[in-house]
């Protein structure tokens, strides 16, 4: 509520707004929407208007109007997320029902399995291409660029929101064959809705507001929080996505809005009958009395390093394919027909996952959600497989007669990684976080099952290791791999929030830290950095990671043509600092023959140095943007 | 590991450092400690030196030396925290044993009960006063000021660390009579050790490093994490303590160091035999199948608002007593003899908590840790009190024969709040967070027991509310009250990390958010703000909260005597922004007759505006500090 006094301009709740015109009766500011002269039922209108004005004053007395906007954002995104999950589940159920009905007819089953996702993806690709080409992909790289202060209105349009939502629906409805998630697009959808909310409130109040990134930062937190009902990791994600500096004035709004979103999302689950009460999405039942042996910490650390290494390999493949799609002439020609290309790739993937073919070795009948649930199962598979009934239950999906369980997991991992790399080239709105999370879980499960199998047979280090839980390894692996690929730590907390159990937080955090450490070493670009560079987005932190030589380029060098105005050699470290620290800024660039040496400037990383010398140059914010865009295009 | 390339200067691990001199064999930088000419056994020396150099190179090859420093910081603080807990438990056990031995002799028991804490506190006060007067109090306000970029070397000295540690030991050993905690002092101790570590590494490497706040920010996170073994809330605390901007380059080190600290702290608990494995400090057993009914959310929200209101009352009392101790002549005279004053106040408090007197109504035989454990008990007291054996167990402490259980809780709350306000005037190193956490737990328990009692008797809203857990209300109340008093949200996560159960995170977060909202409304200063203002610390955010008129003061107004140099009327909002955003900065203040109008400057909240006009003024960082100190003293 601290913001209330700092930002006197008030925003308005979406739910009771359309008729409201004035901020206060005394205020002379009139909204443009009420300047229409003729009204059909003037009296009713004024009664409603008075009532709404009173309501607004009542609401405003409790707290600033922006808090209602934050709440609206959280609640609406949670509603969208719930609707998405609900309808996708129905679509997947329909395919499964049809597939079941065609039992016995191999050809029809094959066509149902392959054409269903292929058609959906072709539809999504064509639709997005024709309505709004900017709606494809994850959206997080674009959000990061916008949060760094660069305007990208095309990425915030309502058309984009509409096409992204529908496209994402088709992608998710294609199921675990395409194996893509929804986190990234939801963060993007959330920022689009936040921008719309911000604009609408300004318009209704008749106030010309300066553009700020306030709502966008909050939206990033809400996107994650409403996707999983996980408020704290949402806020941590919004801290991480800022890239350089996080302003504390966003902290409380982020938490507030994320909590609203998470609470609403979980309430919808209760009301829809999915759950009896508000609880975690992938609730686990790991025993909390003895969650793990202290010595297991070493194994978790090893898992973290392993995930870090796998993450690096994956990122390398991803960068390679991004480059390949841009340079290979055949690929470029194929990608001109986006619908056809998508259909072709998805058909190929579906052939591989068709249960009577290789699909039987990688549990392809599971949906992504079922996959994760099965991987996080607290029981030990290898010991359970002797039990006939459980064996039956598992054998349906994981434990085929021909292939032992562990080999099946390894095969799943190997196949899915390159299939995911291929799926990343699809021009669809899709998230790439959840697939990595599931792959990490599979890797962790593999190690966990191995450990449990080895240690349950004898006494190791003087202990009977009879309560090793492979599910915990799966959870740690999930957090570590997804953290390594995205260079973030919030997956560790997300793993805790998704399962609702905190007893294993410490080993999960350790694994994520080590995986991150390995993945970040040597200035390697993250998954999002690679996309930023590939899409030529003007995002300096990504550029610096990918091309360290930029750090040596000076502003004067870039702006040689403007050398009359710019004589100071400011390092890009400063430029980056300036760019990210402030949204709207005028940067005077001072003569290099001033009172202080330039060396000290660069060391201190100050914004600029000026003595009583004359000011000879002026570098505006728009100029800065041009430089950044030029930099992005150069490389 | 990303920092490695950004900061080429390497730090060294404390454990294998004393003999190491050179950064690399090629480096010409020689440490001053190795310039001694004569050495007794030159050969052995050089062998050891070579070995250590090789070791350092090996370590340096894995990751940058600063990571070893972060790990050392975390591990050492966890060790100190564990030692503190261990020895305090022994001291409290000794008192309890003595008190038990004197059973039957009322006078001796009274003397044992009252003189033991009184002597300890007198000792602590005298000791701190004579060794280092800066070691009293919490330390968090001072840490915030230092993190804002203001040098306070006296608060980072080794003497201070020594006296703070011993003083805190005495305070905690005085037990629940004094009822003070250890979080704040541990944050301060952590920053002191971090500064020492930083200096030592620089000295050994012979590098003159620029002073940065890197280690201090990490230390703030480690302080909290090592206190409770709670890494995530430690990092969130370090984000919150920054006041205005959080630099993302601290994020990964904070997590790393906090995880090291938390892991070590929990491992010590395992090794000492307290716990079988690494787990939460106050492990609870709330059922996770049906953690709470959806409609209970309303009650949690109510609890949050209630805690917010109580927090405001407490803060008002605290501000009043701070003012009173400064202005009342009698009090000022009393406080000159700090040892005597402490002994007197603690004797008075001990008389009140003496079990045969009013102490029997407020469970005064419990230590602070036992108090919290009993309040978080997952069973419902009111229903248990019919069970004879449990009744016996509880009646010893909470459920006296004369007073019903709920009345006893209410009495505890009423008495402890004003006793805590009084205890805050003691000139001792002590934390004020944990007492608020326990008081909040008591308040939550009171509401929870009431709710459970009312709802268990019948059907409300069509539900049989037979599984309402008062312990969950206690946890939510604890987070909400401590969050409201300190204006932070990290207690919500701390509550989760302390108990190791995530199933109730959403209602706890909701209660904390609402309590914070209420406590922050109207720009009220937080607990730490009040101390900052009382101690005249140059901390602008606190000053702005306490004296909103500062926002209207212009820099030109403050610096009237320097008006030749400063003609621009820059609002303090900008000044604050500049002060906190950068550690070392030169701010040119530009002529007010320039290209752009000043109005637009203030609206845009840009750092400054400059066109091609001449630069007429220069405001240095040291000047800025002077202004801030003057501001602090003025009010």
C-alpha cells in the first residue's frame, strides 16, 4: 500500500469500470468515452454512474486502485490458465477415447495417433502465421527485452494475445507427442493482458500516464504463479527475468498479484471437483520422518553436476539447430510453408511415438502431466515390479515385457532430447520449460532407481539404505536440468511448490545450484539468450554472453559517424548499466579530455563522470535503442 | 560462476591460505606477509608454499576463488550459530536443573529464577559498554545503512564481532524471561565476518580492491539462513533489506552461500545427535491430505488483518518508548549505568515470570524454543484437555487449574507485548524478530483454538469442520505479525522453511500480505525504520517514511550555502534514487535554465537532465553523505 502515496494516479478495477468516467466529482478531468452528447436513458445512466463512482470511492478508500488492477491481473490469468488446462484435458481425453475405440484396426489407430496432433499443429501454425506472426515461440526472450526498457508494441497487441492463446491451445492439445509446455507463453500472455489493463485504466480515467514497466514485472510473476499455483517461484522468476537490477517497489505488488493468481488457480481446481481442497498440483507423498540419509547429499550433488552437463549439451544442440534453420537453404525453403512444415515434423514425431512402434519403450501413452506424476511416484519401481498388480499397472506404460524398466527410462531420455530439439523449430506458440522439467525428472529417476537398486541389496557405509526414494531424485533432477537450461534458480522452489513438500528442499536447491554453476561457467548463453540472439532482439546481457568481444567495443567506436557529438569512450558495461537501470533517461556523454581519467570510470562502473568542464555530447534513449538494435544485427 | 570472468581479482579460501603468497607464478604481485627476509627452515617452507600454490591453482581451476570465500562465510556462520544454540541450551539446562534442585525452598528458588538472568544481562550490558558500545541492539538498521553505501567501519570491527557474540550469548542464556532472539545480531555478525574475510583475502593477495557491497549483501542472506537453516527466506531477506534496488549479480552468490550455511547448520544438528537426518528446525506434522477447508481462507485473511493491526499498535508503543527513553530525564539518568539498569529491568521481568507468581499463567517455564514448539503443536488443545495424560502434559505449562487454556493464552499475549516493549530498551545485543514470531504464533493459536472450539461443535456452511488445526493458525499468525512489524514478506517463507511443510504456504502468504498491507499503509515506519531514526542513522528510506515532508524539500534548499554550485532544484525522490542505485557516483547538477523544463524532470523521475548547456554544479558522493547525515540529525 506504500505505492499509493508515491503514485497519485489511480487505476481502476476492470470489473466495475465501463461506465465510470471521473476520478472524483471535484476533478475536472473528463474521460473521452463520455464526451458523447446524446444518451438514450440519461437518468438510468447517471444513477448507475453515481453508484459506480461511490463504489470506486469506497474501493479507493481501502487501498490504491492499482491494487485492484494487480488482483484483476492475477485472477484473470489464473482463470485463463485453468480454462486452458481444462479444455486441453478434454481434447486429450477425446483423442484417447477415439484411439481406444479403434482398437483392433491398426491403420485407423495409426491415422488417429498421427493425424490428430499433425492437424492441430498445422492449424496452430497457419493460424498464428496469418493472424500474428509474433505470437510463435515462448515469448520469454521478448518479455526480457521489453523489461529492459525497449518498446515492442507488436508483442503486446490484443491480436497477439488472441492468436497466442488459441495457438497454445492447439499445441498443448497435440499432447505428449509434441511434448511442449505452457509456462513461457503464459508469461507472455500475462504481460500482454497487463499492458492492456494498464492502457484501459489510463484511458478510462482520462490520464496520460508515462509508460512504466511496473505492470510488466508483476505480469511476469503472475504468469508463472497462475500456471502452477506457485506464488513464491513466480516472484523469484520475476526477479531473475529482470537481468540486471530488480526494483524493490515491484516486490510487494509481485507477491500480491502472484498470491491472488495462485490462490484463484487452486480454488478453481477445488470448485471443478479435481481436488478436495487448495493444494499442490503434483502432490507427492514422500515420507518426511527420514526424507534422506545425510550421505545422500553427495549423490544429489553428483546429480546436479550431471544435469548441468546434460543441460550444456542440450543448449549446444539447440544453438546448432537454430543456426542450421537460419543457414540451410533446404530448411529455409521448407519453413516458408509453416503449416505444412509443422504438419510434417509432427507427423514424423507421432510415427516415432506410435505405441506399437518405438512409442512402447517410452511411455508415449502418458500425457505430459501423467508422465511427471509417474516419475515423481514415491515408491521404488524396481522393487515394486515383483508385485504382480503394481507390475501390471506400471507395465502398461513404462515396464514393457521386452525392455527392462531402467533401459526404458534411458531410451525415453535419449529419444526425447533430440525430439525436443526438433520440436523447438516448430513455428508454434509453446513453452520449453516444462519438457526440460520432465526430462530432468526422468534423468533423476534413472539415477534414483539405480541407487535404490544398488544400495537396497546390502550395507553401504555402515547403513541399511532401505529407504532411498527415487522420486526425490526425480524431483531434484527436474529442478536441476530446467534450472541449468534456463540459467535460473527458481525451478528449485517451483519443484517444492509443485509437490507441496518442503522436506527435500535442501538437496534440490543444492543440485540446482551446482547444475547452474556448471551451465553458467564460461559465459555460455542460456536457452533464452540463444533465442534472443537468433531473433536479433536488442537485449544486451544476451549479446554480451554470446559475443564477449562486445565488452571491448566502446560507444565512440559504434557511433563513429556521430563523433562530433560523442567524444567520450564509455564502455558498454556502463551502457548496459544505464540501459537497464532506468526506463527513460537522457545520458550526457562528456568530453574525454575532462578533470578524471577514463580508466577510473570504467573501474568504478559509475554511470558517467563530469566535472566543471563543458558538456559536449548528448546520447538520448532512442539513440541508445538504435545502437542496441544495430549491435544485435551486427552479430 | 558467471562472476568469475567479471571480477578478475581472486579471493582465497580461509582454510588453506596463510602461507600462500602469489596469485599466479607469472604474477609479479607479491604479498606483504612474505616480504620477511629470514626464514628458519627455508626448504620446508618452500615445499609447503609450492604445495599450497598448486592447491590454490587446482581450486581456482574449478571456479573463482570468491566462491570459496562465499562457502567459507556460510559454513563459518552456521558453525557459530550451532555453537551458540548448543551452549545456550546447556546454560538454560543448568538453570532449570538448579531450579529443580531447590524445590521446596521458595526463597532460594526465587533468587535462582531472578538473579540468574539479571546477572547475565548485567554482565552482557557492562561488557558490551566497555568493549564496544556499537555492539548493542539488533544490528539490522546499521546493516541496511551500510548496504545503502554508507561506510560505518566501527560497526564492522572485529572487536564489535567479539563483544556482540559474547553479549548475545548472555542475552539468550537469560532465557524466555528476557524473551529476545538472535536473528538480527546474526545478520550483523555475518556482515562483520564477511567484511573481515574480504579484507583478509585482499591483504593476502596483495591486491587493493575497491570496496563493494557484494560480500555484505551475501552476508545478510547467510545471517538468516544459518540462524534457522532456511536458505530461501535468507535470500528473500537480503532482497528486502536492500531497500530500493537489488542487483542480480548478488542473486547466485546469495543462494550459494545461504545454501552452504543452511546445509552446514542442519548437518551439525545431525552430527550432534539432535536429529536423525537433515530436516526442519521446528518440524510439524500437520496432515497434508486435507490441510484446510477452502472457506478457512477467509479466517486466515482475518487473522492477517488482525496481526497487521496488532503490529501497528506494537510499533506505536515501540516508537513511544524510544522517544521516552531519549527525552525523559529520569530514564536518561537511569541509562547512564547500563549494567545496573539492565539488571534492574530483568529482575523486574523475572519477578513477573516467576512461576509461583503470574508466571504460572504464561507458561514461563518454557524456553523460547519450547514455547514455539508447543504453539505449533498440530493437535487441538481444547479437545485434548479432556484426555487425562495429555492434560497432565499440557497443564504443567499452559493449562493451569485456575485459568482456562484460552484465557491463559490471552494473558500471555497481553503481558508479553508490553514486557517486550520494555525489553527493547535494554542495552544488549539482541534480536527482536523471534519474539514477534512467537507472539504472533500465540495470537494465531488463540484464534485457531477458538475457531476449532466453535466449529467442532456443529455444522457450519454445510461442513463438518472436524479437522481445523489451530497449529496452522499459529504459524500464519507468526508469519503475519513478524512480517507486519518488520515490513517484510520473507517471514511467510521462513514459516514454511522452519516447519518443513509446504501445504499451508498459500494461507500463510495471504495472511502475511494482508498484515503487511495494513502495517505499510500511511507510510508508517517499520520497526527497523524507527530504530534508524532514533539512532540518527543516515538511511533515507526510513527518513522519508517518518517525515514525509522531506519529499518536498529540494536539494537546492538543503544546500543553500553552496548555491553557487547548485542551481538545479532536484527533488529528493531523485536523490534517493541516485543514492541507492549506485555505490560510488558523481552527480552533476545542471543549471535550471537548460533545454528541458524542470517539471518534466520530476515527473519522469529521471536521474538528471542535460542538454548542450554548460554544466554548472557538481555534487559528490561524500557531499551526499553529509547531506543525509545532516538530514538525519535535523529530524
